[in-house]
C-alpha cells in the first residue's frame, strides 16, 4: 500500500546563542538533512559594547541578555537536554567577568553555557555554511559584534579569530574612516595570504543587512538573503556608500535594523578591506552560521550525507497519508529522457531533477484552481537550503508547470531576472514530465514502471508493457504527453 503516514516525523532542536551583539533563541525542526526554523527571537543586548574600554561585559547589556535568557528558559520548559545547545562567543570568551556571567546564567536558569573558543566558532560557522551549501568552497567570514572568524572550505579546519567586530573597532562611536581602515588593514595583513580566495561566504547579521540593502538598491525581485550573490565591484560600491552615511542618513533607509545604525558602517569597512586584501571576486550571503553548524555536527552520519535540497523539497511536499514513493518513482521514470539532454546547470542537473520530483505532491492539498500559482510561490520563497537563486527560480517554475500548461509562471519579473531562456524552457519540460508521470499512474508509484518514456531519434516515445496498454488510453494521457513533447521540441509517438 503506497499511502502511509509520514515515516520520518523528525525532531526539534533549540539553540540559545549568546553573542557579542545579540542574544537569540532559535527553535528548529530537523527532518533528515532538512533544517527548518520554526521560532526565532532575539534581543540586541550589546554585551561586547564596552569590552575594548573596560575589558568587561556591558552592565546594561548583561541585564538585557539575562532577561532574554530567563524568558528563553521558560519557553523551553521541559525541553530534552540532548536537543538544547547553549553557546556563547567572543564577548563572553574575552571579558574578564565572562566566567562570572556564565555562572550567573546557570544560577538563575539552570542552563549550562558552552563558551566557544575562536577556533571552534570559526569551525561551526564553516559547518553552518556547508549545512546551507554542501558544495561551497572558498573562505567563510563570520562577523560578530566583537570578532571576525575566517576559515577555509570545505575542510572547515584551522580557522582564525580576529578583533575586527564593530565593537572592537570603536562602535557605537561614529566611524573614523581613516583610523578604522588602518586598524583593519594592520590586523588582516599577516593572515591575508592564508585566507586569499575568490569566493567569500559572508556570515552574520551585519553583512546580511548589507546584502538586503543591496537587493533594494539593485531592485532585485527575489527577497531571499540566503545564497544572494554580490560581485566584487558591487560590494565595494555598497560598502563605501554605507561607510559614508551618518546615523541620521542610515535611519532614513527603509528596512535597515534600527539597532545596527551604529555598527553597520564598521561592518561595511571590514567587508571592503577583506575584499581588497583577500582578492575576493564574489560574495555569497549565508543565512546559516554557527547555530546551524552545531546542528549539522549533531546529526548522524547518514543524515549528514544527504542532500539538503532534495531533503528539503521532500519535506516541504510531505502530506500526512502520502509517502515519498511517488517522487522517487517519477524521478526514476523520467531520468532516461532528461539525463540525455544537454545540461542547463552543469553537474547540478541530476540533483535538480531529483529535487523537482520530490515536489510532485506539493499541490495535493491546494485548491485545484490555484495550485500552480501557489506551488510556484511556495517553492520560490521556501526556506530550503542547498540551492542558488537561479536554482530556486528553476524549481519554482517546474512546480508551476507540473500543475499548469500555461507557458509562463506568475512572477515573470523574477524568473526573467535570474533564469536564462534555456533554463526556463527546461523547467517547463521537466514540470510537464512530472505532470505526465503523476497523471499516467494515477499517483500510484507501483504503476509507473509499467510504462516507459524515451527519446529515440528525435521522437518522444511513450509506451507500455504488453498487457498494460490501457494505461495509455483516454483523453488526458496523450494531451499531457504532447505538452511534454512540445516543451522538448520533439515529435510524440505513443505505443
């Protein structure tokens, strides 16, 4: 029986992250390799605000942080200890009163805080980037309030921690451009050759805000920070623009976090200097970091080896009572045709085909009149890791074509901005193939192997095993097959 309850109910995990600028609780749902954020709350306490002047944590920041942590403890009442991570980073690590602060947290909440070393913080930041993009290469830079961690990918070892967070450079005082640039350069110069890289993965709220600002300035239509890419020239222009702005000017920019007005110019100068010193040509914004790195390390080897994109798509489309067998069956059924086509995403094509097939049942509980549009929008903006923005738009277009024969998905501006004509055409064909497979089998995965789909001498041939030809009869099957043949620019042959 192919209808069944979900066999992978997943589990929840929570991370309390006590950083130099913010204190945050994030609750995740883990389904295999897929990581979903289900609750996210932060307090911008500024624990490291006074560290360079006093060597101690901010008094006001400490009280703000403790109040937030007490609330987080209440939210997590009854939480299994093995699914709870409580970590602190640079400010607590470096402050003279850091150990006393950790003890106070334990006394007031019962929580045991793990204070990460700089090398550990760099390692987990790198694992976090790999959790969101397994094939990532280059260098990771994790900018917190008090420190910057640099580490190479994919080995995620031998990182460095540098005193280049905004608070370490002088924030919240107004930026002194020349003095700050010289200070950054002096710290970076000894490690520049060690971390030289054309690709830079930017982790941390400051740089994420810069990425979101660049989206608005570039009128970029897909407002998803994760895997957003900025070229060297664009990033330098952005950094210089932000560094020149006064607090009053920054306050007039819509969408910027109010509590980052004092630190964002510092983050911009650090980014510009890194680009110049390390020879960076492309910046990739990562929404994943230390917290997700902790989760990845805590997964079993089997889950860690899985692809987050395929797992995320399977999880997104999961419906109680429907297993994942249909997506697997459709993938096996249509792969002979699509594996023979010229790739449109290089070596990524098989992964994208697999991910698209896992979305076959995404519209199962959506209104039939709106399935195509709703499925498109859901995939386009779903918090699924492991894909670029172009791949995201491609899968959304496939999800649309799986439910509609209309030539264009609803958000043509976004699709046209990030997908070539060739990739748009391939998405339409793949969606049509998934639709044909699902309808041909009546969504019964055991039926699909009775039929075959092949590309023979410029003809798309759909045939059935002897005794199973009734599968091909009726009005719908030839119609769906013809839509696919047209999308592939092939002639259709039935039987």
